[in-house]
């Protein structure tokens, strides 16, 4: 495996994550009220105890995986066998079937899930832990799932297919993208390996859920990752009563609204419940179900049901009903013996809105773990950082603040007037006292003089910093160039770039490197340096 190292900083130091997330990671008591278990060893222990009291259809789960994996790796075969044991639990992450994985965080959350499963075994030797990737194949947001970037260049899958993206087929638009990717990366040493993976995953006849399954399997199959495709009738049978209750009583909307109002007092909400939190999934559509009185309609279609008809449809064809974001977590946690959900910041945030819903339906609520985040740099970029004297946390600073910090570090002069400001404050304190003794009405005059004087000092300091920034413009330009490389489109790499350029350069070593540096329950932002 190629040489690499990783340094870690606190998420709060990056300024890239919401207040809710940084509060959660710091143990804020207000946020903790919206989760059941904290993301630590004690929280995992309690989650295991909760899960042991809840019945899971392990035989059905095994059958689904056996059907999905005709030729599993030895690690996958072992994990499938372990699922029959009452002391085996899953560590789960989830994502939609973005074409070619979408963005880097798709890889990071998968690696984190695997690392957690492996590392928890040491802490809980009496238990076994299986990493599971839950494909959100029923998502219909094609605009979001059809895009990716390579080296900052945007690509989009053009197709006229509709409905659930996971059910869409590989078509000429996908084939065109395969050719475009190959042309873009052909000069890289492992481009042929990457293209072999992509062509197998996105082979003609595969749907997008199958494609994501094959991609994940080729990248992480040797690590024992099991990919669950939940768009199955037998699995949906297990939450039929919850879906029936949603159709008849709108329970989820009532319960989640209460929690959301409590959370909304301090933080921004991620999702909003609807009266009916189900989509109708059939024949190229995945449209929401609306209810008026005892009549049900499928938005954007002529499909209509009476109450009796829609309940009969649910009984006979549960696969035609698709949970939205409000009910998806309940579905996941019902069919899996799960104890931890690994998600991004927005996912962790909306799961907090769902705690009351889990309690209402008596489904165990998992430990919420923020997925790992990384910045990746090469040895040349790290060398530039050392030459410039810039630290990891400083890279995330606002531009003016960073420029001022660096020029003060580089300058031969003391550009701070903090000492003079302190001395001035002492002088004006003394002047106020003396003036007040003569005439109390002069005190306000001294305050005005102080305000004027301090503003002039502040202005002078800014002018000194600006003058020094001009002198150091060449050095500063080197920093801005470095930041542009590490923050494409002023964003984290993981939210902008795809894994393919890294894989085409480093091959499977890239995946192994991410796995190697993936933390388990420790929540910190990683800076990976690739030394080859």
C-alpha cells in the first residue's frame, strides 16, 4: 500500500459544519435530548441492549443477501453467516444510487462504516458487527443523482427515464458518460482498472441500484461490506402496519411535528413531514400519495383510490409503497439488527427529528455517528504548507483573517497595536477620573475622545496590515493557489469531487488508504497526505 499519513482537527475548527453538528459533537445537553444514545462506547452498549429486546427477521435478511450475492467474497460469506446469531449487529450507512457514486463522501461514509464494524469487535468481543450499505434506490431526485465532477469539470447523465432512479436502466446516456470519463482519465496509471470496474457495474441491462451494488462490491467486497437493496416486497411486509397507520391516521406527521418544533427553536430543520409520508411506486413513477377525506390520489397522475382500495393495494403489493425520508429510517431499523447509523451532517440532523417517531412505534433508535470527513493532499501540497508556515486549521480560515494572520507571522515588524490599545484604555480611564473630579459633565467628553482615538488606532492597524499584505502579495498568492487546489469551488473536496481521479491515479490503494485512516467513534476531521 502507498505511504500516507493523516492528521486530525476538530470539526468546529473547519467552520464547514452546522451549529447543530458541532454542538452534538461537543456533548451539548440541548442536542442530546434529541438522541437516545451518545456516540461513545457506553452509548453503543445501551444500543445493543435495546436491539436485543427487538425481534429481527434474521432468516429473511440472510435470504435476501444470499439471493443478492451468488458469488460472495469469503468476508461477505462469513458476515452473512454471522447474521443468524442473536449477538450479531449491523453498522449501517445509506445513500442514493448516484451515478458513478456522485461525490467523495459516498466513499468516506462506506469506509467509516466498515472501520466501525471492525473496531467495535475489540471493544465488544462477545458480539459481532456487520457493515451494511443501504441503497436508497427508490429516490426519484434525478437532478441530484445524475451529476458528478472530475477535476472540477461537471458531468450529467442525460436520460428521459422517470420514476425511482434505482429502477432506471443503464442507457446510451450512461454509455456516453463512460466514454467521457475514460477520455478524461486515460493518461492515469490505474485508469484501465477503474474503467473495468465501471463497465462491469454499469453494464447494459443493469438498473442503477444494481450498478451501485456492483460498484460498492468491487471496491469494498473484500472488506465484508454487504449492500442491501430494500426495494423488495418481503422486506416491506415488515413495516406494512406502520404504512397502514400512516395512510389512515397520519401519525408520523403529528409525532415528528412536535419534535421538529422543539428542535426548530435553536436549529435549522432538514425535513418536514407530510400528512401521508409514502410514495406510490410503479411503472416509471414514484409520486407522493395525497389524502383528502377518505380518498387517496397519486400526485401528477390520474390514479385514485378509496380507503378500502388503497389498503387492499398495500396488502397485496407492499412493494408499490415507498417510504419518504420521514419513514425510511423506521424501515431500515426494522429490517436490520442495527445499532449505529453513519451519516452526513444533514442526515444526522434529520434523524434527530425522528426520535419521537421511533419511540411511538417502539423501534430501537440507533446511535448517530457523523461520517468521517477528509481533505486529501499530495506531498507537494504539504511541502508548500510547510514552506508557507500554514497549519491545517488555518486553511479553513476566512481569507482576510488568514491573510492578516500570515503577514503578521512573516513580517519583520510588529503589526499589532494591541499593546497601544491597552495603554490607551488605561490613559483614558485615568483622564475620565481626573476630568470627573473637576466637572462630571466632562466624563462623556472623554468617552467621545476615547472612541475617536481607538477608531484611529484600529484604522492605523488595518493600514499597516494592508501595506504589509501588499509587500507579501507573492506569498499570499501561493496560499490562495493552494486553497483553490484543496477547496474546489470554495467547497470541501468531498462535496465537489468524485473518487474516480484518485482511483485512476492510485488504484485500490486509495480505498485502502481511506479505510486505514477512518476513525471509529472518535469524531474529527482528517487531513490525509498521500506520499507517492
